């Protein structure tokens, strides 16, 4: 069994020992920040559990019928659950279907694996329904839960799973990995911008997010300096994915607070914006910076609710405007 990514070796080694000793728990909670390949890890483990010709070193063979079916997403002993379409939650009927699948006999007389992606989005009824399978696991069945925010899961669910934690690699290791896959990128900057998450940084590099980030920051600076109105700024931001926008604003505020405490550019998540962030830290006092940060964090907490997107943007601009005008 080999790690999908180099920073997962410790987790694979742990499970390898448990598998070889026939002590792998029936339920695992794979958790950590996004951008670390937790889903790939979970699917790799599922493939190994379903493979009937795994090597002595615990590697899925890749060529048996089970491996081929898994690769084609048609294995009858594998079931995957996630939010459907634009739904905010995993619903109880989805988990009931998973429970029914888990109690059926394996069609190949081997293991059965249920995978739940974004487990933190289980609604209350769905989480309660899952407890039945976690408390009375059918023989030979494994439940794999993947979550970027496990504290949103009920304690009753968390306590019935063995937790496998994933952490970002060191910035130098993450940068080295990214440089191999996106050679033309500024890998050190991208890793810094993405909080050490290599896969997030890779996606960031392949899209137009760097240009969009630059545009958003330029607009914010214009607004703070009085060069653009709040209405115009909110209009520009309407096209930006809301969570991404909040993440950028929160990151810039945190860096501004660091600079207000005389941090140097090497301590920043956004070192390329050092002069501008230093200007913000000098323009807005610490209390105002913390006030805005608290509001941005609250907007992020409410991001999954049905609040009107345009109204949220206007509130965000007003939050900045109110503090800037007090200077």
C-alpha cells in the first residue's frame, strides 16, 4: 500500500501495520485541511480493501476483477455518498441507502466499503442514522468518513471512528512537490498563499485565481483609498466565488495584524502584497482590524446558509467602509 502523495506516508504506514495485524477499525475518520488528498487516500484504501489479490506488501494488484471494477466505478461492494448537486447537506435518505448497502452480503465474498465525502455536511438526521452502522458494523464492512471540519460532526459519530489526521507538509517540501508538477510556477509563493496545501496550490496555479486575487486586492486598496465606491466594489466582487473571496480577505487581515506587530515579510501568507498590507496596517488601528476580521469570520461561518449573496457582499463592503471612515 503506497501513499498517493509523499506527505501521506505516515498515515499509510499506520494503516499498513493495522491491516497486517488484522486490527483495522471498521470506521475511520480521515480529517484535515482541504488540498491534502484525503479523498485520494480514502479511495486508495477502499481499492486495497476490495482487492482479492493484494501483495504481501499490501498493494492493490490493479489487475484483478475487483480492481478493474473499482477503477470503472462499478464495484458492487463499494458505495460512495456526498452532497448531491447544489445541496448544502447530506440527507438522511442517502445514509439510509448506505446502511442498507452495508448490511447486504458482499457480492464477491470479500469486504464492503462505504465512503462518505464531506462528512461534516451530514445533517442531524443523517448523522443519527449513520450511528446504527457505526455501532453495529456488519462483518467485513468498513466505513470511511472524509472531513475538512470534523468538529461539525456530532461527538457520537466522532467517538465511533478512529481518527486519521492529515497535516500539510513543510513549506519547503510542499514547494518542492509543486515545482515538479507546475515547473513554471512560483511554487514558494503559491504554497504560502494556500496555507501549505499542495493540491490547492496546484489548482490555484492552473486557473486564473492569481489574476483574480490581484484584481480583488487592487479593488480593495482603491476602496480604502477612496478611489472606488462601495457599490462599485460590491458589483466587482459579485463574480468571485464567495468563500474564496472571504478566505482572501481574512488572510489579508491576518497579515495586516501581523505587520501591526512588526512582523517581517517572511512571516506573511501574502508576501507579494507586503507594501500594500503594511499600508493597511498603518491606516487602520488594531482594534478596527480585529473588528473587521471578526465580521469576516462570521460571514464565513454563515456561508452555507441561504442568506442573499448580494446582501452579504454589501455588508462586507460596509464593514470595511465603517472602519476606514473612522480613521
